[in-house]
C-alpha cells in the first residue's frame, strides 16, 4: 500500500466518522436506522466476497457466487421447512455451498474447464434447478433468526444498536471476517494460498501441492457462499423465492475486487455499498430530494464507479498473477 | 478440411445430445414424457412460419449479445455489461424511432439503429476508458453500469419519453414510426440477417485487419503487445466501445423489429444470455450464430412444452447449463465417446481476467 | 463401442438418481381438470410470473379453476417466461380451441386486444387491463380500484398506530396499481388520523427486480421500523412479502398484506398480519368466466371488488369502534363522498 493511498484512506475514514456523528447529533433515530441497514445489506455481500477472495487468491476466478447463493438459499430453506430446524438449514446451506465449490474446482482444476465457463454453468444451472424444483406450497414453518442483544454492549448508543443487536448469523459473519483475515495473512495456509495464486510453479518447487490446495480452497470458499445463501433465506428474509439472490453474487464480486481481495477490505467495501443503499432508502423515506426514484436508486452504483475510478488513481489494483490460469505440472 | 470441420462439430453436437438426454431424465423424474416435451419444443420453434419467426427473433439479441461478449474476450476483457448496453441501445433506438417523423425509411431506420448502437458504444466505452485511464476493473464498472442503465432507461420510459396515450399506462415509450420499423420477410426478420452480417463482420475485423490483430495481441499477451508498440489503452477503450455497440444493436433490433417501442422490463436478462452464447460458441464470432439459434429455438419452444407436456420452462436453463458444461469439458465427452481429438483445443478465456 | 455405452449409461444413471432424489418429494401441481363433462375450454396466460406467485397470477388461476369446477370445463395455463411471448402464448390456446382465454396483467393489454379483434368468436378476459380505447364486445377488462383498497387498509392503520408513524415498502412506481395502493394507503391513514406521519419507499431498482427482491424488502422494512413505524404495508410481490416477514420477527408490530389474503399465501407473516388490502381477482375472474359460459359476458371494463381480508388472529385488536369507522369509510368510498386522493380513480 503506497503512502498516498494510505493517506487517502485515512482522510476518507475521518470524514465518514465526522459525518456520522454529526448526523447522529441531529437525528439519532434515522442515523441508527441507516447504519443498521448498512450492516445488514453488507453481510451477504461480504460473505460472497470472502468466497470470491479465497478462490482468487488461489488463482481461481469464481463468477458462480450468484448461483452458489441461490442454490444454498434453496436447500437451506427446504431443509428448515422439512425439519423445522434453522440450524439444520444453515448446515444444509453450507453443505450445498461446499458441494458447488467442489464442483467448481472439479471443473476448473480437474477438468481444466475455463473458469469463467465453470462459474457460468453453476449460475445458469442454479436458476434452472431452483425454479424447476421449487415447491409452491412450502413455507419455512418457523420464525427466522431474530436479533440477540449482547448484554450491555447493546446499550451503547448508536454502535450498540448497529453492531450488538443482531441475529446470530451476522455475529458469525463478523467473526468469520476476522478469522479469515488472520488466516489469509498470518497462517501457513494463507501463505501457501497466496503462493499458488501468484506463482504456482515456484510454489510447486517448494513442495506445495498446487492442485490439491486449489481443490481444497475452492471447496472451502463455496462453504462461505453457502453460509451466505443460508443467511439470505433464514435470517435476512425468512423465505425462499425464485431468483431471490437478485444479482448480489455479482455485486459481491465487485465488492471483493474493490476491497482488494482482503476480508477487512471487502467488509469495508461491503459496508460502503450497504451504506449507499440504506442512504438512498432514507432519502426516499424523508422525501429529501424531489427527484425520481430511479435516480436516487442509481446512487450506490454511481458512487461505487466513482470511488473505484478514484482509488485507481491512487495506486493501481493488481490481480494475483496466476489468476484464471490452469496449472499444469511441467 | 472436411474432416477437420467434422471434428470441430463432434464436440458441440455430442454436448447438445447429452444435455438433452439428461434433461429428458429430469423431465421424466417430474412425471412427464420427455418425448412429448421435446416434440412440443421442436414444433413450437420450427413447425410453421410463425414458429420459425419466433425462433429467429429469439436468436437475434442472443447473437448480438454473444458477439459483444466474444469480441471483448478477444482483448482479454470480460464484459458483464451486455444487459445495460442492450437497454441503452434499445431505448435510444426507440427514442429516435418515435421521436422523429416524416423521414423516409432509408434514412429513419438506419438513423435509429445507429443511435442505439452509438449510445451503447458510449456506455460500453465508459468502462473501457475508465479501465484505460485509472485501471478501474471493467468487471466492477460494467456490473455497476448495468444497474445504472436499468434505472436510466426505466426513468426515460416513465418520464420524458413516456407514452401518454391513455391513463394508467406502464412505463413505456410511444410506438415507433412505421418508417423506423425493421421489416420481416415472411418468416425471416431482417434483424436476424443483420445479426448474421454483423457476426461475419466481427470475424473479418478480428481475423483480417490490423486492428483485429492488435486486439488479439492485447488479449494474448499484454506485455508483448506493449513492447511491440500497441497502445493498450486505446485498444482497451475501443474494444469495450465496440462490444457495447454490438450489445446495443441487439437492443435496437428488439425495439425496432420486435417490440415496436421500448417498454421497461421487457428486455430482462437478454443481455446476460450473451455470456452463455459466447461461451457456447467458444468466443468464435461465426459459431455464435448456431449457438444463438439453438438457444433461441429452445426458448421459442418452451411455452409449448409447458402447455403440451406440463414441463416447467426452466428446464431449458438446466439443459443450457449442461450443454455449456459438456462443451467446456470435452474431456468428459472424450471419455464417454472415446474419440481422440487433438484438434479440439480447450477454450481458455480466464487468462483475460487479469488486469494490470 | 459397448464400453462407450456402458460409460454413457453409468453417467446417466448417476443423473437419474440425482433427479429422482430431487424430485421425489414433489407434490404434483393440479393443473388438469378432472372430469370433462362439457365441451368448454378455459385457458389462462400468466404475466411474467408463475401461477404460484402468491399474488395476482395465482388469484386469477384460482378463479379460473373455481369457474371450471362449477361449469365442468377444461382449464389449463401457460406461464409466460418473457413478455415478448404474450402473443405466442395466447395463440397456443387459440390453436387448442379455447372458448375463453384469461390473460393476466397489465403488460398483456395490447396483445389481448389484438387477439380479441382477430378472433371475435373467442371470449377474452383481461385482468388489470383497462379498456379505455373503446369497447371490444368479446373482451372484458377486469380492473380494480386499488386506491380504495389501499385507502381502507390505511384507514385501519391510522387507527391502529400508537407511534403515529405508518410505513410502506413498495414494488415500483413504474406500475400504476402500486402507485394507486400507496396513495390510497397514505391518504387513508391521514383520513382517520390527521396527525399521522407516513413514510413510504419504492424499490430503487428496475421493474425486473422490483417485485422479486425480498432481501431489500426485509432490510428496508427494518429501516422503516427502526425509525418508529409500528405498522407496515408491504406491497410488491416477493419484495413486499420480505417486508411482511421482517415485521413478523418483532413482537408488537403490525403488517398489512396486499392483493390476496396473505394470511394463507405468506404464513410466515401471520404473527403481524392484521389484514390485507385485497383485490378479489379470483371472484372477478370466476364470475366473468361464468358469464362467458352463460353467453352474457359484456365487453368493456368490469370493475372488480376490493376490500380488506379477514383479521384472523387480530379479531380482538380491531375494535368495534374501528370496524364502524371502516364501514363508514367504505360507504363513503362507494358513494363517492370520500376521495382517495389518487387522481385517476
């Protein structure tokens, strides 16, 4: 990270914090509502981004996150509605994600199918299969995950309501972000993963089994997307409907790149995006601007483009060197 | 030569056959008859001139979208923004189509087409230019621009360009003037001929011109291209603009040849299908034509399949995914069919994902 | 070659097993009429939605089935995948010799008019399709004053709210019925409670996602609750359903459904669902089909019934006083002494 870029980021953070407290002192209720909405909208995106990140750090492009979300949401919903257990539904979602992650690896690593095609296969198949087998009469049967207040932490003004009064899966997600970040940058696994993404040949010569680790990582990453799908069906919504992922798997991809393929970066990017979404809702609720919904609705996307373009000027982004390439032992 | 052609057809044909067979098992598992279902699908897409017309109409935007994605692939760019570019093309073509009157067809129709293509070229060019100047990843930018284009076109058709011919009308523009309509010759929509023509032009540009060579050089090896004096930024920006224009033509043909106007929501998903088509065709502009026709045929027959055989139309998505899978993984086909096919190169596009 | 076949067979067997595993629990959709006692065929073409969309397509399909059962007629449906297929799907029923064709949704208006003009011997029922451009004798447009339905629901909300803030999470303003529901809802709330604050928001995305985004519906619903709203109107396909289910997760709040009695269609929302602002599409479709069968169906607009769904678990919440007010409002709306404030009603 260049010093210019670091300075840019700190200025950005300082401005945001000042703004948030400024608004909080003017209207605490709305500020809390917007920030709570921010965290909520960010959760699914960051899970997808972590999935994409683990894949890309290992040299595999995963554009099948959308399909992984959808299939996992479907199976999480179906299992919960059959068993009445939310926990079993979450496991089913994760399992589905793992299977799809393995499938991606089997195609991309094993069969050497082009990775973008492999992801597209998962996406189309997910839309088709979940609609084809969607059971019209099924409902969840139990209430979705509801917020748990974390004791006195929940009483802290603003932050308490925003971060410490959340349903279970959001807490788990925040723990996962920290865990993956540490694992990616401080553990042997992380080092090896980054090695096979940057320079598989060299990694191979020092004894890392490139293909096996890619299989493992893509499968593991699928588990995160699967968890995201379960979150979508069992916590965020509490039902399943056709195409309910609504393009968020693709947004997660953008969030991952924007967050520079690190979990903390991705969470920052996801929060930023979630904030823009919650903010435009608030503009509508308050009738802040008398402009058409369609323009207010563009806000998150336009802002993202602008920020991505600007941050590009402050130090360019770089993909892992071996991204998208199949590795063949020579 | 014939043998080579035959060889290159074996994989896709086998992939289609296998996809359909597995689809048949799924259909049977739902208690319907696969034979009735497929028969209905074929009849629905081929039986008479109406059915054929529908198949051609369905194939047209798919071909344009497939070309858009394929062209960008050649320069190592992934254009996920086909949907947005298609919408922009559709709305501006319709805008010129209904906004001007009194022009003869030979002027009005090309003008409307060009307006759509040009607007979409600018839309796609934004992503290319941003990538060239600030390194902003085209995947992020095109995804975001899809949403922006959706909202922009919805607004255009619900506010300034809204059809006010009656109360309580959904967001849509007035119908285009007859002089901007793309004609249909019997069962053959002229828009489809246009798509074929454009596909051939894409092939020609890529294979027979210096520009095409430069595009492919950038896609093949960016560093080598830079050292040989190719201006990467210019190629990147212009490739994305051309890619956007191709998708935009697809939208323009929809407005001018099929819908007769722009209406919010009727072009849903058409742009995304382009990715599938390009991949099915292995990014070959000529192969995009049969790929588009195949998927168009399935889409045209899907309603009849549901009507006659009670099969949910989503089955065609599943079949598409299977075909794509088998096309992309010829290893499996070779393993099953046991043929050795050395000329059958595996398709590699992911190389182009990287940005520098 | 035998080995090739064996491999092919093995692969297929795997897929077959998978398919069987996935498909084993499917409860078959009843789409065919049981007994064909009379030679009368009813066809229904959905909007780009499904007959199980828990909303207007489903209502219309239920109405068609009810009518078919009464008459003893044959009934079938086609789900439209893309709106460009409207014409072709209507044609499928024409080729099949249908006597009555029900087309559901706004978007199919033009295709229906064209088909009705071309086939004067077939009767058409267009749900949500106002016939403003002139009467076609074989085409009845079934339309609903959604603003009145919304007004009634809003009137109830105005009386129920304790925080004096009522919220609405809506599909998109690109589709007139949604706007009508919203305007009616807000004005209804103000009618019974002049000091009420109404906060409403439309889905910010395009028409293609606006009705199918429950995640946004739920998140936004929470944002609305967080700023004090204690009764929320969710109107807009699964987006609205997401909003209702979110309200149900917090005790002591109310929610109001739309189109049909969502007590049955979205059981997850039962803990908060006071009522739904209904359009009685099923009854409208069934009675028009009955008219058609009897040969007395008239062309032009047919105004369908609207009203509030039963209160179910909230029978005791809605007091006698409130019911009396609602009756007055309904009477006022019917005789025109109360205006919903929606310009095109």
